């Protein structure tokens, strides 16, 4: 990546073992001319405990940074200097722009962002979605469409996981919630018609909680950046909004910000060239996505994420389903 000069020394500045990956901040020193070269970079690799289980996540993220990010508007995602996934060993790595000095997350997990921070995050998400909204490359050179058969197999797998999940929880999963899950599974084929319409869709992040957004530090003039793209796929855009708010926030916080953030999201879509998508359509899609996210705690449990994550997500999304009357969609 250097026009001239070479890297003389690499030093580990900080290591952060995340839940499913290992993130290392590296300091660089150069020999020769290296004007404008980064003084530090981020190395991301699989967490050893999940290296095999979640290998596809690494494949997805490397594909994103090497194929999708170069065609994305600048200053939305960190710059990628290098990325590689080895199909034989399933080892992978990414070398990414280090934004530690200029950006920060809104708040430490699990604290939600402030109102202004949430508005900035949703604005960036809408700009990202608008850039790929019904893009002709979707399903061609960008991502793949899941077929009806793919969806059926996916739901069959989910149903098996759910049965084991329900058995594990026993009386901790109420009969009302069991009925909701059974009705959801029975109606999944009809619910999936929204996705299979291939209309008003985009490249969705897939893991769009607010801790995957970096906001400029005080006094820094820069854009919000989005990172951690190991779950990206073509999807209904409200999948990201519902995961951010309905899955991650307790009712008081969600109810205080939900309408304001949905309004800002829609206004930003329109300002960035999206047409034919009404505010009412956004509401319908949002409720559809909230209902669909009752699957998320089950999937998280199935890959051995800790109960601290999936149990709280289960409680929050179920309260959102009740608040928004999502059961009507069944």
C-alpha cells in the first residue's frame, strides 16, 4: 500500500478479545519515505473458540471489505488495507484503518446512546442503505438471493433449534410465547413473501447494534463510520433498525426514541434519492422485522453465545412484539 519506503517495526499497542473475533491495534514504524502512511492499523482475526463454528462470518466480512466496500460511498466504513480468507484452513484476517484517535462508540455496552448520538447513527445507516437501495448489482455481483427452497431449509433448521431451545428453558418460556413461536414457524413461508418480492431491499448490516458505529470524538469533524460486517446480506432494510432498537433497547428507551428515529431514517432515505417508499411502508416493514427478530435469541443460543446476550435479547424483543402488535401479522 506504500508509495515508497517500507515498514520497519510492528508493535502491539492493544489487544481486545471480542466475543467472536480478536482485534489487535498495531503501531507501525517506517524506514524511508512514508509520508501519509498510517501510524497504526487494526488487525482483526477469528477468536480461537469460534474459529471453526463461525468461519462463514470471517468469509462474509473479508468479502465485504474486498468486494463491497470499494464500491461504497467514502467515509461510511473504515478503509481496508488487506483482507484474506483461506478456504482450506478457514483462517482469515483483515487489516483496517485505525480510527481510535478520531472516533469512539457512543457508550459502553450495554448502555444505549444519547438521543443526538442515536440520530447520528440512524442517519449514517440510512445513507448506507440508500447507497445500495434496489441496486442492480444486488444478487448479481453483490450478495446472493435466498431462494424459496433455501428459505424453507433455513426455517426447518430454525424449528429444530427452537425445539431444543424451548426444552432447555422449560417453564422460563411461557405458553403465550411458545404459541407465538409455533404460529411464527407455521406462517414463515407467507411472511417471507416480503423478502422474496426483491423490492425495497438493500445491503443490510445484519448486526447493527449501536456499538458497531463509531462517532467522531469531540472537536473532530468527520463522519460516523460503520464496522463489523460479518453478517451483511441482501435484506429488507428495517432488519437493521429493528435489531438496533427492538432487540437491544428496553421499552422505555425504545419508546422514547423509536418514532423520532424512524422519521429521521425515512427523511434521510428520501434526501439520498430513494423513491416510492412511503412512511407507512417503513412502519409495516419495521413491525415485520421486529417479529422476525424473535428468531435471533434462538440462533444466538445455537452458536453458544452466552445467556447474558440471548436471554436479554429475548426479553426485549418479546416486549417490542407486544408493544407494536406484531402478532397481528400472523
